[in-house]
C-alpha cells in the first residue's frame, strides 16, 4: 500500500505541467490555460466542456471535434453541466454552430 502511494506521488511530482492546446473547428489552435475543463462521461454526445468566465467562452468536444461558443453566460454553462441530458440541452441551445445564439462570429479565437 505504501509502495503504491509512493509511486503515485512520484508520478505526480514528475508529471510535466504546461498549457494544453486544442484544435477548434473553424477557429484554429486555442490555448486552454484560462479555461476550466470538465470531462463529461455521462454524455454520449459531449466528451468534454471547457469554460472561461472572464471571456464568457466555452469550448466543447462533440464526438471528438472541438467547437467554440462566445458570449456565453456562466448560468448557461452551469445549465449544460447540470442538465439531465447534456446532449438534448446542447442541441436545444447550441444548434447551428457559428450561426447559433452563442456562435463566435468575428476575429480570431479569444486567448489570454
């Protein structure tokens, strides 16, 4: 037991820390340093959702492809995370991509 705990601690201490970058469809490379990301194992449509409250920006992995949504209130992100069906919530609120209510329309992807 002590040996296993020591191994886990050693792995954590030697793990490389750095920023994560993902390729977002129609936006290019986006650094996730300022985003809080959550894996979503209970959804078959959405694998991961990342939110940056300072930029009101969400990046979500839908069936393996990343998409970005802008001007997204924190309550909408919280609603997605708490929805009984994340897929239905997503389809209802984000359908249409760049043409949707939260579509990122102008300029490069926001980064800090």
